[in-house]
C-alpha cells in the first residue's frame, strides 16, 4: 500500500469513528422531555365524630349518597384511603358546606342558601397508615342545622353559594336541575321544620258599634251572571318535573390544580432516550471513540508529511 493510500485509509477510519460517536449524541439531544412527578386523583375516606373526637355510627368509609348519615354531620374527619402513592406537593381540597332548604329531601329542597362552609387540604401525610392511633386526621365542622337543610362533603375548594367571581359557583337548586357541588363525596338532607317562620294570623276585628243603615228599597237588585258562563279555573303553576335521580357521588377527587411544584420536583425535565436509557455510559463511550478518531487523523497527517 502506498503512502497516499495509507493516508486516505487513515482519514476514512477517523471520519467513520467520528460519525459513529456524534450520531447517538444527536439522537439523545432530540429526545422528548417529560416533567418530573405528577398528581393523580385520590380516594377520600371520611367519618362523623362527636365533640370528643369519637366516631359516630360507622367508621371510615368512602360510600356516597344522600340520607346516608342518620344525623346531621356537624364534624367530619377526612383522610386519604390507605395504599395510595401520593406524591410530595400534591394537595387535595375537601370541603363541607351547609345549606338551608325548602324541604327535608333533595326532591323538595327547592331554593338552597349557604349557611356555613369549611375546607381542608389533604396531602401525603394524610394517607391512612396501618396504625391509626399515631395519626391525627383533619376535621371539617359546620353549624348544626335547626330546620330543613342539606350538608355536602365534596372534593374541591369552590364555595357554591350562587355568587360570581373566582372561587364561587352556582348554589344547588333541584327545580332548575343545578346539581352542585361538583366532585360530591357524600351528602345529607333532613330537618323537621321550615326555615321560614310562619306569619301570625291577624286578629279578627271587633264588631262595629255603629248600626248598618237599612238597604234602600230603590237600590237595583244585584245582577246574576248567565247560567252558561263559568269562571275559568286558576292556572296551574309551571313547576318543572323533579330530577330523575339524586346527584351522583364519588370518593375520587382531583388534585388542586394551582399547587406550586414542591422543591423536590422543581428540577428541569429530564431528556428521555428510551426506556431507562443509559445516557451516561453512551456519552462516555462516545467521548472515547472521538478521542481515538482524532488520534488516527493526527497519525494520518504525520504520515502524509513524512
């Protein structure tokens, strides 16, 4: 082989080595990036407790529905169900709201007016453990109703009072099929009296001491309407039919969307080069190949000069 041929061969080997090292690196830089962490929906458990913190009726449950509680839940203890993997920085708002209503159940509730509201935020620290005696779970309390009312346990921090603006939503209204709150977990309807006080009946006025003058004989007799004319019946109120079912409930609630990233998950996204791709070993091998190629190219140039 001539000196010129050896020079060309060395240059070709160096170029090939350089290309083999650079192409994988180009592919790695073009890979997609995915954020670190992420919060998924979580299952909430609850129970009613008395003033001393002891459970009332059933213990922890995720069962939903109306009229589930035998009495109005003045204080509710909430937690995240056991066995869930909740990331650091994930928050789950849970609220308890009390309304006055026009009747003791959903179908007769009519217009509802917010009376009291409370919200807590569940985190990874509120996931139930095997030893409940070592954990203190968060509590929600509202006023005890003294008339027809509804109490809702739901999984967000919106106040459903019918007001406009950020953080407010439409009040529940059965005749209009306004089924709020959203993310409803459980609810109670009940009461034994109306929230509107009855107006006292006006007393009967005493009889007048003045005597009524006799009717004048010249007064014309009262006219009687013809027999074929009838008084039209009063118009029936246009009340919309009741909803076919009570509002749906679910124990699964979404995470709070406005939660800022936690310090542990605020790192920039990592580049993916495949499933668990060994980016470090690839980069190290590529650097070694580049060094070998440069050495070969340098040797080829010295051969050409000599």
